[in-house]
C-alpha cells in the first residue's frame, strides 16, 4: 500500500489566494483526519470524517477553512482567502475504525502564505 | 479542553544511555493512549496503542507502560542510539476516533 498520500507537498501562495490541499487515505480506511502543526500549538485536530461524513469540525479555525470528503478515497481542505497566519504543515491521517487502532499519517503539506 | 502533557520537553542523552519520559492525561473517559515517533521532516509514525490499565508494550528497545487510573504513561528507551533521535508524541483518545496530542518530548541521542 502506498500509505496516505497528500498533495501538494509544498505550497507557497500570496495572502488572499485560495489554497486547496488534497488527501488520499489508505484504501479500506473509513476514518480520515486533518491536522495542523505549528510551533506555537503543536499538532491540532481540525476535522475528522467517518464514512465520508464530517463528525467533528470544532477544530476548524474559522469560516475561511472548509473540508470535504466526496468519496472514500479523497478529501480536500480548502482555505479561502488564505492569510499569513495559516502558514503551517497540514497533515492528513486515516485509520480503520475499530476503536483503539492507530492512525496513519501522510507526509504533510507545508503551506507558506506570504 | 483535554490536557495532555508530556515531560520533559526536550532531552539530550549519550549513546547507550537508557531514558524515559512521561505522558499525563485525563483519567476519566479513557479509551486509548497512543505513542508516536516523529522524525524531523517526516510524518508521525505509530509506536503503540494502549487501551488497558497496566498494559505494557514493547517494540525492540522501546517499551511503554500505562496507568489509566492515575492518568499517566511512560515511554522507555533502552540503550539509546542516534537513530532514536526524534520527537515522541503521546495522544489521548476519549472516544474511538479523536486524538488529543501532547506537545511531545524531543529526544537527541549524542554519539
């Protein structure tokens, strides 16, 4: 298995632009998580999906952030408009929902908003 | 807001030393405690998932213990090697899905 795939790996954009991050979970996994990693706050959960349905988006910072999971093999995290404070590494992780099971992380997308 | 704390924040040891660090978490509504190893410029990699009080897990030179009643877990590394240098994260799960991560212990093993 290729593991969790994220694209792009690096994104540099200007303030005000729309940014879309993509994630392909491991085949067969039915839970998907988006995390943001910053120096100040560490690894924070933004949103997670179970069977393609958003379960908890309380970690999403504000309305500029949105996430979708149109099918079991694809999810997007969109920031519109982007701001410099959104600069961070964004990780996607997936797991098979059997309780107690580990999450598998993707390589992350390093976002820089100028 | 769940409080998951790890100590120390960072640690330098000599190659061959054994070391340990701590994760403390809420003792109520416990479901699972995860340990992850996170190397620079890579993604977190799961080490252990522990669910039962008194659990002890081992993988090579790394082991972990769990006390859910008092809300702590220890991670031990025996005979540290430079390749063990990484940030070790613990994460608390109070449900089957969400993880709340600690801020990590950054371990540097000096040759």
